C-alpha cells in the first residue's frame, strides 16, 4: 500500500508549524533557547517554523515538552483548528 505524498507546504503542516511557534512564544523562549533544550541548532528550529523542514514526531514531542506543553493537549489544539 502506497503512502500518500504530502507536501511540506500542505495547509496542515502550516497549522502545525504555527502552533509549535505559538507554544514556543507562550513559553517565552527564543529560537536559540528552544534549540538548546532540543539539542539542535537554532537554524533547525527556524527552518521548522518557516516551513523549510518537516516536523518529525519525536521532535514534536520534545518541542512540546521543552515548552512545558503536553504533547497530547497540543495535538488536540491542532485537531480542533484543522
């Protein structure tokens, strides 16, 4: 069974990126501070927020936790918006 191809520019990815940026801002973290907590470079955080990189599930979970946001509740916020 083939997996459907979804563009990085798909509306749902844009909504996820916007939500991740929002929870970072709600946590009052800069991209650099979040990157340090994730163990990645600031440019990686920036690329995710700008839509230049896919959001991996494990990074999503770590991102939420680094921002003191429950991954499940954050997913619920996404699902109620889409």
